C-alpha cells in the first residue's frame, strides 16, 4: 500500500450535488466529480485489510483494493484495465448501483467507508474521455450463433462477452431503443442515455447485432429462433409489476411506475407526445401525487414528479420506519437496514411509514383520494412478521395521481416465457441454476432478473457475464 495510514489522516468525502433549486429545472445528471488530486486522496484511504470485505459486497467481483491503490499511485490506465476485467459497464454501476461494497468496507465499521463508487465512476469516465476504451473485436469467429432476448444490463453484458469470445450474437429488444430498464426505467437525471448509446456503438463494432421493435414470442416464435440460433439466452428482466389489489385500483390516475417513468424518458429522447404516450399523457404537473413503495423506483417517481411540477408528493411505505443507524456488530459486513434519504427525497416529499392502502377513492371515474390505514408489525405464532391494522387509524390522502412502485413479481409470462415452455421456480422466475444457467429446455439459458427476480444492476451484469461463460462452454464442447 502506498499510504498505509491514509484512512487515519484523510476524511471521507463524496461527490457533490447541484443545489436542489437548480437541478429541479433540468433532466441532466447533477453530480459533481471530485478533482483528480482529491480522488487520489480518497483512494489512499483504502486500508490494506487482511480480508477485503468489500469483495463480499460486490457481485461482479471488482478488485477494489487493487484499483484504489492504482488511483492513489496516479496510474489511471492500469486502474481502468483492472476495473474492466470484472465489470463490463462501470459507468452504469458507478451511477445507479447502491454500492453494497461500501457497506461491506472495513472502514464502514465507524461509518466512514472508502468512496468506492465515486472512484469507480471517475475511472471509467476518464477512460472514455482519454479514448482508452475502444472496441475489442475478435479476429476469428467460432461459427456459432447466439440470440439474446432482452437488452437490459444482463443481456448486454452477456452479448458483449459472447461476441468477444467469437460467437455471432444478436440481441432482440421489444422496445424501440436498446437498454431495457437502463433506458426506460432509470430517469435521465440519474443516468443520461448517451452513456448507453456509446456502449451500443462499441458493441456493434465488436460484432453484436441489435434488433429493436422485435418481441420474441410475437414478432417471431421461440421455435423459429431456436431453428436459426445454436443457443437462446433469456434475459428479459422481471417486468410483471405488483398491483395494489384494492377496490378502485382501475380508476383513471392510478398507474404503474414504469408507465410514468418511461413516458418522461421518451420525451427527453425527443419523441413526440403521440410516441412517448400512446395511451395518454401522464404528468404530475400541478397534481397531488402519492407514490406507493419506498424503494429506488419510488424515489425515481418522486424526482420525476418534482421536475414535472407536482403540487405535492407523498411517499408511502408498508414497512415500519427503519432505525437511523444499523446495529453494526450484528449486521456488518452485510447490507444494513437503516434510514436512507435519496437525492430525490431530499428534493421534496413527505414520507410515511407502516401504512397500508385500503381503497382508491374516485369521482367520475378519476381518482380523488386514497384511503389508508396504519399498521403494526408483530411476530405470528410461526415466527414470521405479520401486519395488523391499528384500530381507528384510517385516514385519507388527497390524490390526483397515484404511482405504484411496489416492485415486480417476476417476468411477464405471455410471449417468450410461455412459448419457451421452460419450467419456473416457486417464485415464478425462469428456473436455471447459477452453475450453468441452463433452463429445462435444451439450448435455452436464462440470466438476470428473469432468472433471479428483481435485483440490482450489478447482479444483472454478474449473471450476464457468468451466463456467457456457460454458453461458451456448451458451444465449444459440442
């Protein structure tokens, strides 16, 4: 280690944000990178642990102490090579990953982890700025053809790895642009879409073919693709949203989060309103918005609503409010349950916890209010936590727009899943092991959220890479 005492001498410092008033007027990213000299100091805080627990927290197995040391030594090119050896798309994870590596950092024992996510993001951004990142086409192909269904992070990582192994790879995407949830689920203020376009250009030069507006199971059958390709990889994500299941859910003004977020991203991309909102415009402008769901998607709805000019935003979470600080000896180095406030929540919203929805109230077919009740969580006889309504705690919230951001129950079954006739696991995901990623149908593999259920971008990239290795092993063995 270049500076063994760095963590004792230098305080943790994160990237800064544009002021709230300023960033609410734009859809652009608002994070300020650290100066290079200061980033080197932050990297020097990595304390050369006997066991680097950050490795446990990173699903893609980034060699975090190694690239921290290289940045401390001002060896940016070498740090980039190290980072890209484990992660295909650090510019995505450096922006939207929640950084479980930092939660596992030894310095997080006293709440001062190394700024790993910041360092990762600035390594890859400088790599692009300097022109160090170029296509890596293979000199000779294998003659094998692979079709990848879905162009989210799992599909893209899988496709890039397969192309670099020499296989002729085609990615099929049902939407009009490549990127999956990266494109239409993540707001531009968290990750601008030119970052995806740049990667697509690189992958095309590496030999990957992209087919948009091509829904497998509709545009062409699964069997047709299996006739044309040696292997089919199912990487379509977990797109079946969780509904409320209460009276009034079908009223106008109640929408799933992805409907809302997708429309705004299409507008930002320059689509006209008829293309961006073919089923009708969704806008929070001047409306009282209620977001149901306390996760990242709910936060994205808050940030988008505030930028559209919402009159008010309330976010409801069914779980109780978590503690301000985790019980460190109990949970470290695992991901802790504690109170977190996202940048979107900082921009303005009212948060309420331990609240369940009873009914959506409307007039003339349109939503006007939400009837809620407070709940208590207690252990049932079988030891599981069970919620109970608090008597007399019913209340109403004024609502013109209700956004459902309660997660996903698995992949959509109509189309590719049904036609493939693959077996599903008890949770409704495509059944495939992490050993070989093979489904129960020959020559069909599955990875990412379609296999594991809704998860993080970093898990999707990991599964895409590992699935590509499994596909390559089968193709080269036969």
